[in-house]
C-alpha cells in the first residue's frame, strides 16, 4: 500500500513526523486533516515513498545495481553512503507497475504458513522459507517487508495494514490478529480455508458465466460469417442465371444486405450500451442494483445468494468473539461476501440498528431481508444457545456442500442449453442451404 510521510511542528514548536498508509490521495488528505484536528499540529511537508534505482560499489568489488523504496533520492543516497558504498547514481524509477498478486499465490502462502505453524516452526523461520520459494516478485517483497517490520518491533496490526492492497482487508486483518494470538495455526488455517473457497467460487462463477459467453460469441461469429460472406456468394450465382430465389434464402439474403449496409450503426448501437453499462456497473449504485437483481435470477440467483452467505458466515466465524469489537467483525464479513447488496444491507441497516437500538445481531439481521430464512433461523438458534460462532461455521459448511452440488447441476443445465441453441442454429443453416439444392436450373426453352 502506498506510504506517505508527513513532517511538521506541534503546538509547542517541536518537530513531528508520522506515516500514513492509503490507496488514494483523497484518503490521505482526510487522514491528515484528522491528525491536524486531534493532535493540533501544523503539517509542512508530505512525501510519498517511491522506488529508486541505484548503482553502487564497495571497495574493489564490482558495481551492483538495484532498486529500493525511499521517501527521497537524497535520503537513499545518504543511507547507501552510510553503509560504506560508493554511489554512482540514484534516480527515481519512472515506470513502477505493480501487478496484482494472484489469489492462488496468496492461498499457497497462507496454507503453507498454517501447515508449518502446526509443525511448530517459528514464524520468522516460516517467512524466510516461504520468501525464498515464492516466485511472485511483489509477494516476495511483501513478505520481506513484513519480516523486517516484525523484527523491528512493529505491531502486527500496523504491519499487515500496510499490505492490505496485496492481501485484501479480511486476510490482512486475520493475519494481524494471528500475530498476537495464542493459536496462530488455527487462524491461518481458517484464513486459508476462506481464500480457497473464495477462489473456488470465482472459478465456478467464471465457468458458469464466461464459457457460455465465449461459446455463444463463437457460434454467432460463425453464423455471421456464413450470412455475410459465404451466402451472398452462393446467391450471386443464382442471380446470374435468372433463377428464382426460394423464400428462406431470399429472407436470409435480405438480412445479409441489411447487415452489410448498416454494420457501423449496428456496431455502435451494441457497443455504446455495453460500455455504458460496464462503466455504470463499477459505480457503488450500479454494483448495488446489479448484485440485488443477480440474487433474483431463477437458477443462478439462489446459488450466488447462498455462496455470499457462506463466505459471510466463514469470515464471521474467524473474527467473532464472545466479547470484543464484534461490530468490526460484522462489517468485515459483510465486505468480504462479494455482494454489494448484502454488504449495504448489513452495514447501513443491521449495524446501525444494533448500535442505535441495542438489539441482537440476528434480530437486526432478520429485518434487513438479505439472508435466507434458513440462515437466519440457524444463526438465531446459535445466538440463543450461546454458540453463535460455531453455528456460523456449521452454516458455512452446510452451504458449501449444497452449493457444490447446485453449481455442478447449473453447469450441466447451461451446457445442455448451449448444445440445444447450437443444434438449432446448425439445423437452421442446414435448412437454408438444402433449400438451394431443390432449385431447378432454367429450362433451355425459356432462353
């Protein structure tokens, strides 16, 4: 996560310095205003930590090149000289592209940590082993930063919050909790399970939605090529011999002429709404409306709904405690469920009602109308018996098994639908093509 350092003076005139982690400039300004308001300081400078390239050498050794993150070029130069290096140059890296760490690499990292913790390895030793075997450069650098910060005595919450953009909010929060917990292995194991299920959910959703779109695109492209290019060639031959064109063939030819004459208008009429919808879907309002309506789809909706509830329950189980900041646990679980509608209902209705009216979580949840009746009843039973955390895990496991079966059945239904549509398209093309076979050549007497 981008790191910003601010310097200034407090009300007594003493210089002060602090660090802020944030993903955007707007949040940085907001946090700085909070610092000024609460601590009564004057901010003089704000510096962002950037990547610098350097070339140095020590005594008679060959020069070495590398890159290092620092707040300023001069600060890095002084640090290298202090370490005994002869500095040839230090310059800012103009292009610093950060690729997203694949989820499978994060899952592997958390899972290996969980397994090695069960084997009683020290956490520092685990980080050293995992870092040396990690191929992803950004994840390797992140592990190195974590190890360095933990050795310097930084708190786990601060250390992992720096890398929230790499791990995600839930994972970063869980790892920070694990760093101060007496049972790190159990927390890491729970986090790994969540990441594995989240990745499985994404893969299932991709197979359900993406592959049919690719297949339909290929089918319609093939049909379009036939209608736009091959078919006109065939009908041109009939026209040369003054042969009467059959009705289906004539209708297809008219469609081909229409598409050829208006392809630009039709392309824009299709592309503009798609692009506009894509941009709208990225807005908060758009995501909310889309996710709300996805849950209402006939076959896919219930699967997506129960999968989001499963993820919520699994995260809630990992963060919930019988006493403590469970409002935070509820918020993080809602943000992790991958559905903007459920997240909005929980954060804007459930949590405020709990704080305002002092009522229980499940009672407020039942009024939000975003969970299934089965889920609400199970959680209510767990709340009344004092086993809410265990009940949440049971609910997550139950929906995991149910969703696996339903997702498999959904894939079969979609594959069957694609097969039927493809067959109908092939039959249609065959009928049109066969119609030409019954066309009689012109009689010699007619000439």
